[in-house]
């Protein structure tokens, strides 16, 4: 059996670059590897791809799920965000493990369903299992193998979207606290993700046509306890320019810095999260930092802002994601809507009874 799994490009102590390609197995089952060395990373990547093209057998009937997923992840290694890549690697290592040894051409619905059931019994939820299967389907597709649609499988039920606390109550807790600036950037400036908030630099602020804006151009993510700076956002649409309110600009102006490329929120993710969690818990509220992004979407939607504008501000690809994940329906809005219906019903009842009373008379 052969595979096109490769390792990362490594820089050697002499300054050259190396990439190992695993392209088959020996008679004793041990992997066959080719080490490719070059002066530049690009040179090594191109040489490795050419070697694979000439030496790797990609017969789908000889590729296991594990090998297909590893090949897929490797093919994305230099073109997707580090956080996304890390998510793929975690899913490949920890989910749907019972089918990893199957050849991708042999997978049946019953095999996949058993793997789903095993993970569900371990306590994994809908999103974790479904995303892992989506990864496997994508991996199989590069070998031109179409696996069963997720619609043919039964996953654990989706988690019900938790109702968010009223934004005015949340703001009263946040304003003046040690996490005021990162929280307001998240809930006021286009619903930024925490990685986007932490990726903002002083040089991202600019003025145009009499208004002040801030560029959302990069992300600073925490992977295995270490910060990784990504000069890209989670999606293409997430790269955006957001109006910067004077109140937030004044808060930023109080943060000392030396250069334009200094980070506005130059603090460890864990520290921000810990203080934020303690603050909300102290006031009897339960809401994640990422829920501030949902607060932005929910409040803007409730104020009647057009979905097209909301998508642009928050960097969402479409209304489907907004509606399914981020926009919540507050109980007060439900009560207000039902009151309108109640008034209608009482009006009909009142008129009907009046008519009957008049008729009887």
C-alpha cells in the first residue's frame, strides 16, 4: 500500500530546508520515506510534489481513511489558517477512530454509523462528530471517492441555542471593568472574534471620508498554549474594515505603545478569558466571550439592520450561518410578538361575544 502523506518543511541547522515524503511500505510493513533537501522552502515543496506525482500510487482502493485524511490535511498545510489546520489535526486524531483503518472505497453507511454511535457514547456532540465526518468526506473527495451524505446518518441532537442575557445588563457589567476594551471591540465593532480582537494593531486604525475605521486583517490565536499570528482571517469575508466608535477609540488612545505594529490588546488569551468568566459569574451571568459576537448579531437584527449590512460588518458568508448560529430570539421579543397576537385574539372574542349578545337581544 502506498500513500502520499508528507511531513512539514523543516529548516536544518545549516540553513537549508527539508521535507520528508512517505510514499509506500516495505515488505516488513515499515514506511518508505524520501528526504528532499533544498535551498528554499518553496523549492523543497515543488520538488516534493513532483516526487509524489512520479512515485505515489493513489489507487483509492488502497488508501485508508487515516491516510486519506492525513493526505488531505497535508495538502492544506500552507494555504489555510493555523487554527483551522489544528482543528483538522485534532479531529483526525480523536474522532471516528473506529473507521480509520478502513479503505475509503469500502466504507458503508453502517460502518460510519457505528463510529458515530461510539463517539456519541463517549459524550461527543453533534458539531464535533459532524465536522469530523465532513473532514473525512472532503479527504475522500481528493481521491475521487464520494462517501455517503451526512443526511443518511443519525448524529446526536444539536445543542439548543442558549438564550443570551439582555445586552444592556451585560454592558453594565463590562463597562469600567478590566476587560472593557476587548469586550467592546467584540460586541460593538462588527462582532469580532477574540482572535481578531487580539490581532488588532495600532496601525490598523485610519480615517476616511470623515469617519474613523479599524482594519480586521489578521488573527492571533492560541494553539497549545502558544500564540500564533495569522496574517489572514478565518474566512475571506472576515477581512473587513469596521467603523470605530469614538468611545472605543478613546479607550484605545489610553493604551501605551511605541510602534504602529504593537498589538492593541497585548494580553494572553487565557488571562482575558479567566477575568471575563469571573466577572460574569460574579454577576450571575452565563455567556462565553464568543457569545459577544452573537450579541452583536442578535441586537443588530432586532434593531432592524438589513442582513446584507450585518453580514458585511461581521464577515459572515451568508444569512444561513447568521440565522442558524448567531441570531438568538430574546424571550421579551417573543412576549411582545405574542402580545400582538393576544390582542388580535381578544379583539375577535370581544367582537364575537358582542355580536352574539346583540343577536340574542
